[in-house]
């Protein structure tokens, strides 16, 4: 688990460029009388900035918790009643894999990012999210944060499917918020590279070094087939998504 040394992160401590991004949200900008078609399309999502940050923050944690409970109930039903129906349904609708996607269950690329079977898995991801998501949510606002988080999760899902199916030639099921969470971590490391992360609350590491280390380690693991029980390819894709989002917003794209 990763914790920042300062949980009370303030927008006052962020670079000027990021203050401008936050100030350009729909809440700070009155509607214009002259819009291009593209601007109207982008502004159609501005209502998301009206959602309180706490609702976004706790909503994501709550959604992950709800899906986790669904997994436990389906597993108990299988163990007690010997009925695998609900467990198979969860596998088909809340895990990301090429077989699911090619069978028409394209929504699994999104639902899998809120899905955890194991307690340790959800604990690690949600604790990391709890301590690192708030600074990014404070910087970006709800709309941009959701685009980063969900976009990072989708890139992670598709990157994982491509890697396992097209490169490794196997159909591997994946689930978990790791890709989305790593996209948030990577974005924060780009915005505040010298911010200190504390691994398990003990080991202090600069944000840039932590994300770089995870990227190198997981890239090596994916290429060498080490740690096959962990979707390291999805982690790498999530980190790249966070960096890409930073670059797009940093240069006003």
C-alpha cells in the first residue's frame, strides 16, 4: 500500500498550470453564446463537475465494495448449494478477457475495473486509492478525474487483453482497480514528482521513483512471464494512461 506523506494536499501547492486547468471547469466559466460543435460536445459532460468530490470519491470505493460482496455471495452459493450459476455470471460480466470481449460482453472492459474477488486485492487497491486519489481529485475536479480514472481502467483492460491474446497467445481473465489506480498514481507523480510516497506507510520514496520502479518491474515481469498471477501488463498500461493524460492536459490538448 502506498501513502503520501501529506494527506491534506491543497491546490495551493500545485503548479500554476494545474490551477488554470481547474479554473477552466464549467463551474468557473459562464456559458458562451457562440459555441462550435466540438465545444458543445465537450461541454455536454460539464454536469459531472456539479457532483460533490466526496460523492465521486466514496462512490468509487462503495462500488468496488458492492462488487466484492457480489463475488463473496456467488462463491458462498457455489460452496453451500453447489450451484455455480451466479459465480459463472460474475466471471462473464465482471472479468476482462478476450473471450468475454469477443463474445459481445464489451462492458467487461469497464466492469472489471470495479471487481475484486480477494480481500487482500481490494484492500490494497482501495487503501492506495483512499490516500492518493484525493489530491488528484482536488486538482482536476470530478469530470476530469473520472475521465482519468475510467479512461485509465479501460486502457488497462484493453492493454491487458491485447498483450495476453496477441503477444502471449493465451486467454487470461483479469479483474481489479489496479490499472485505474495506477493511472491516478502516475498522473500525481507527473504533477508532483518530488512528493514523498510511503510504501506500507514505512518506506519513503519520491513519487517519480516509485512510479518509475513499478513501471520497470512490471514491464520486466510481463515480458518474462514472472508473477503470472498478477496482471502486470494491465499495470503498465494504466501507468502509461496516467502519463499520457498528464501530457495531454499539460499541453492543453
